[in-house]
C-alpha cells in the first residue's frame, strides 16, 4: 500500500498539533512527510520516523544517529540532545500509545476485535482472521505483537481500506489489559480461558481473571462479549455485563457448541441456533476446538454465515510451534509445541498426545515452565503426575526445574535430565524408533525448538 493510505500519515499532523505532551518540536518538520513509523533503528529506511523507545538494557536515544544516517525523516525522543529533526515528548511509549488511540477514535466505521486469555490467543486470532477476511478487509496482530508496544504498532499500520482490526492482547502484570483496552476500545472481545500463566506477576487464577476481564472495561451497551461458558470464572462474570453476549463451549449449554468430537480431536459438529455443520480441523486437539468456537462466536456476531465460518476453520493450518503434528517414517510422530508453556497448556498437550495417539509409545521432552513464582515447584511436580497418568515411557527434562519433573514419577517412566539441548542426540535416534510419538514443549525462554536440530529434523 502507498503511504497515503496509512491513517498514521493522514492523521499525524493533526495529532501533533493538539498533543499536550510535546516538549520541543523542530519547526522545520513536516509531519506528513514520512513512510513508516519504526522503533527499531536497524530496520529504518529512508523517509521513516524513528521512535526512540527505551529497553531494559538500553536507551533509545543512543540509536538516533544511526536512524538519521539511514535517512529517517525525523525522530521522536524523550530527552533533549544535539541532534536535528526531532520531536521531544514526555514519553515515547506514551506517544505511540496515544497516537494509536487517536487513530482508533477517528475511525468510527472500523470494527475492532480484542482477544485475550491464558491460552489460545494467537490461534483464535488467526482463525478469526480467516473467517472475517471472507467478507471484510482485515488487519490483525502480526505474530504475538500483543503487548503495550506491539499492539499500538499494529494500530499504526491501519490503512483507509481496513474495515476490521483484530488485536491480540497479552499481559504478565496488573493493569496491562486495561491499558490495551483503553487504547483499542474493542467493539467485540473474547476471553479464551483463564489458566495458570504468568502467576509470578499475577499471583493466582483469580487475579489472572480480574486482569483479563478488563478487556471489557470500555465497553458500551452495543459492544459484544464472547466467552467460554465451560470456564467457571467466565460463566460467573458474564451476567454482570450490560452488552451483547454470545457463549461457546463443549460441556455446557452454550449457544455455539462443539458436539460429536472425534477420538482424534480432528473433527466435530458445530451447532448454532438449530443448525449443525461438520467441521474438520487440520491442527487437531481440544485446544483448537475451543479456539475455533471462540472465533466462530465472534464471526457470528460480525454477521458471517455459519457455512463461511466452517469453511474458514477448515482452512486453518495451525501455527508453527503450537502442537504442530508431523508424521515421520516407521509410524513415528513429532509434536512441536515449543512456542511457550504454562501448567494448563502443558497438561493439555500431555493429555492430547495420549488421547490422539493412545496406541503409540510416548516420549516427552519438556523444558521448565517460567514466570510461575512461588508455585513453580508444585506446578512442575503436578506435571510429572500427568506424565505418569498418561503413560509416557520416557521423560527428558531441561531447565532449572527439571528435578521437580521427576518427583511423582515411578519406575515405569524413564527420566533423564538434560543439561544442554544437544545431549538429546545421545539418547534418541529416530531411525531406531518405530510407532513412537515425541512431544517437545517448554516455556519460550527454554528454546526447546533447538531439540529438533539435534534429532536431525
């Protein structure tokens, strides 16, 4: 798209004119003369604006010379310095958040969808994108740009042609979802589930629920909330909201339901308002059935036909590193679930591996689960109980909590601790295995995808 279609280009001049947090503005700057807005000086191209955000270990201002040398049209900084072509503001983070909020406020016809929850946010976003793209011009969060920097940057990419904006909203501390909701003001929102993720910052599931529920903080009576009726936290919450609502679920009497789920969790019947249509999913698992239901419920409220929704769900290929099943020779299976892990997603992955492949020999290669605070040891021990209950033959553990993974095992499961990813090649030779499924999973910081290199994949 040409730069003239970017709403940031169209609205920047008016925004800056009225912005109260500007400390200095180079009078020679023309706020319409830019290509893109970037926070990474390494990716600056001629005509871009560079926003000098501070990181944990660096000050954004130190990269201003690099940005200007690469042809930045001008820079936005939070500290006065000797360099030309700048706007100095109170806070560069506040600047991109306030600009994003301004763009949303000026686009009254845009339908904004917000997605949060402990697990399934990205898959739900991708399925919903497929559904709504059948009718609308859609912009959605790229990758997992779901925090207080990434989400505003997504909004800054809005173009005049976009009719729908789908935003993933993540959190690991109190107040983040409320801030994201304040910026985006979603018209439609869903909470996929409430689980044990980021308990180091949010302490327990009750606090996680309170944090996630703030996605509805700026709702009006015309807003729409979609929620998982099978989740007790959400079931108790929805009745308090004064807005449009739609429920989804499997075990509860929800408005949109998955019935007749196959034993491989790769097909089900989608039931809504007296109509039932068969669905086949290319990325099996109970998690993606729930993600499909969440997306379908929002699609229905956005005016999509049930047949269109089923078509889009069937076309979803799954996401790399999220319970991605790959068939190998001699009946062997690799499950790549290395993107991230928390106690709930780990439990689901273990259970699904056993239920989908009950007759195969089972091996788990698990990294530690991070950001669990004081509950870390107990949660890892609980996972070892599930490894035993789901009849895994071998467990390989990597990370600081490896010893907790062994606490509840018995002699029926071989346990080996890995001190480096490369050690796995000493124990597993895929050519010598047959009829075996290998689950690889761990928190992002464990970089468990490295395991595949040492397995020769």
